[in-house]
C-alpha cells in the first residue's frame, strides 16, 4: 500500500482536529481494521520521529492476563499513552497492544472516542463489521418479526437472559448495533473461531460481568432493551448511568412484587364493602416510607408497560378521627385490574388517607388499605364488615 | 406561510427548547474541558446518544439553568444574536470567550422525524468539537471563573426587565472589558446549519494568558 494514507491521516488529525480511531479510519478509508491499526501506528512513528510540529496523543488497546481478587482474568482496556506502561506492568502477560486512536487533544475522558465512532457505525450499520476481524458465520441479522419477538422476550424475567448469554458470544463488532446482541462474554475471547489478537471489544471482562447483571435487570424494565445493550460495550462510559437507574430498578421490582400480590384484594373489591380500616391510625407509623415511594411511583407508573385497568367502586371508609370519633365516608375509589391512569381522589377528610390517595397510584393505596386491614382487625374491635372483607380477600 | 402561523410559533419554541438544551450541555462541557471546576463534580450522562459530562453541583446547575431560562424567550423571538461563555482569570479579565452565534434558519420548514435526528447528529458533532478544543487552545491560568453574556437588542432588554421572567436573577449590562478582549485570536470551532437553527461556534482567545 502506498503512503497516501499518511497524508490522509495527517489531514484528519492536524487540519481537521479530529479524533482518528482505527474503527473510524477503517470505515472511512474502506480498509480492514488491522490495516487501519497499522496505518495509525506508522503515522505515529513517522510523526514522532520528525519531532516537530504539534504534539500528538494516542490511546492504546491493551489486552492481557492479570490476576484480580485471586482469579485470573483476561483484561482488555483502552488506555491513554501516559498510563500505558503502568497498565502493562500490572498485567502478568500482555497479549497485544494496538493503537486505538490518534488525536491532537489530550483527552480527559473516553466519551469523545465513543462519539467519534457513533456516527460512522450508524451510517454503516448493516455492514459495520465488513472490515472487522471478528467473524461468525452463524451470526445473521434477525428479521423484523423475530426482532419484535426478541423485544417482547426481553421483558420476561432476567434469569433466562443470563443462561442464554454464554451462547450468544459471537459478536461481530463491539459497537455495532445488530439485532441479536449481547455483550461478548469471556467465552467470546476464547472461542476457537475468533482470533485472539483482533479483539475489538474494549472492555474489562470482570466489570463487564457486573455490568451484565445490572444490564440484565434493566432489560426487564426497558422495552428497547437491545438498543441499551449495544451501548453497554463501553463500560467506562456507561456505568454511572446504571448506578443512577439502579434505584429505579429496585423500586420497579418491588412494585412488580407488589403487583403480583394484588389479585387477591382485587377480586374482593367488586362489591361494595364498607371497610373499617383504621387507615388513619396504622398509617402514622410509616408515613415516611410511603412518602419516599411517592416520587418513584409516579415514574414507575408512567414507564410500566402492562398495567391493569381500573374501575370505580363506591366505597366507604370508616376510621377514627382525631377526636376519637368514628367517621365513615363514602367515596368513589377506583380498583385496578388492567391499564391504569391517574384518577381523582374520593372525598375523604382523613389527613393521611387523603394525602395518600392524592399522591399514590390507586392500586398502591388500596393495597395498603388491604394490608392494613389485615393488621387492623387485630387491634380494633371487630365489626362484621371487616371480617367479611378479611374473608373475601382470600 | 400565513396559514402556518400557529405551527411557526410552536416551531420557534421547539427550536428554542432544543437550542437551550444544547447550550446547557455545551456550557457544562466547556467547564469540564477547560477545567474551570475540578473534574470530580462532573458525572457522565447521556445526551444525543453519546456520553457527556455534566456537573452534579446543585448551585452550579441551578445557575446555568436560570441563565438559560432567561435566554430562552430571547431565542424564541430571534432576538439573541450571540450567547457567549466568558472565562475570566483571577483579575476578572477575560482569557477566553466561547461564542455561540445564533441566527434564524435560512429556510423555515416543518419539523419531521428525520429532521430531528439530523439535528441531533449535528449537535453531536458540536459536542465532539468542544471536547477536542483544548488541542487548539492554550492552557488557562488557575483560578478561572466563568460568566455568560447574551448579545441582544436594547428593546429586548427593556422587555426582559418589564416581564418578570427572572424571579431573583437579575441581568446587568456587561462592562466593556468583558465584551471586548484585547489581542484576541479567533479560532473557529464548528458551524452547523439545519432547518430549525443555525449556529456557529468560535473561540476568542487572548494571546497572553498569564
């Protein structure tokens, strides 16, 4: 190959002040990734030998074996040039060092690297692995019908995903977004077909496994799971996002569990049953916990896909007032068993119960009522309606 | 055009929203890249499908949001010519000015799905350019601060004072020394033209920074 490419790279780096990653270079010039890496290497050598002009910075893709926490692992990471020697020293065996990118600016974080590749890959989405060294004949794009089915499956509990993961190790390119995508596991590195040298996935395996489990949980929540996955290959850039959303996930799982409990009280709510829950009393010990759940419940409600419908039923609440008097109120309360929405609260004067009804989804509030009904029957003098309610719950 | 007036109004608002969101991300990124604040307060978040660094400091975020909240009505009415992020040294002399020149789009057209993804692509490129701008700029002296200036028309400032848009966030007329920099070098960074907004980003840098 002639040396024209050196001028090309020079133009990109110096004149246009671009970040030239090997992936971007291979897609732009239409060459195999290994050739692109060599081109960058030669360019760097040449420029460094000249020792004139603007300083260049480079990042490297290092892979090797190292021992962390007592277990050996194969680590692949993108490092800046100034940290290269330190990282190599930490590894027991350094398997490969490739030039990842060349640029004029000293990068403070890895986001611009991802940004550079993003558009190039997006434009060549169908054949972004044309120049890639990772191949698998069995990896074919899913048809749109299969893709839809896969997206629906993603909402199923995460356990199945984890089992299927070792099987889906034949990724073609790390940042491509093909339809059937899972982060390449450690199996992918050792698969006989895939050459060990040309690893393009630039992530640490250990952290990737952690990332996978959090990723997997997320999938059960987010419907466009596949899109999220493709971004996860760059663990450095994405992990904080997971941390942010972890709280939501936990809440959503809790909410899911709560949902499963729901059917029992729902079936009993068809009839007009005068309740005697001491809604007021029992709420006092845990108003804080409920208040904390409020903002999450709003988010959750809007993001959940399948929900039960609600029906409005005339209900009367009996509870103890501040003065100790029994107060019965009737109001329409909606009961859920399919798609849900916001609804107006019933006319209730009780402080806690009304605030709850205003801020919670109806479903939650009724759940609470039901659960507290159970506990309350022990405390309060039992009335016939409450016993009925208790029995009907079953 | 006459039949589309209502859509035009929404259109202007949409464009202003997009622009203000972008400016917020850009300001955070400038603060990160130019090391105005320690990198510890920044956190990676996602915008336009790429990771960007945003600050977690509540007061800083509130300041930037209030600033842009006041700028937005000016943009909607096409009265903001430039939004400038000025970086000043300890003596409050500007060392760098990141100028976002905003002009109305050459051709006003109705937005569509493909249009917005194209705009997203252009904004992504702008973000990328800001990330690598330290290749073309000299280092700043330590202890720098920043401020945001808006170049607009006099009538607009009157309106701003009249309309109590700004609750406790008064804007003052900038001093001459903030607006003009002596011995400035002009470094263009990026230009983008799209159907809903047209923006140019360049940096004016003082030759002698210390």
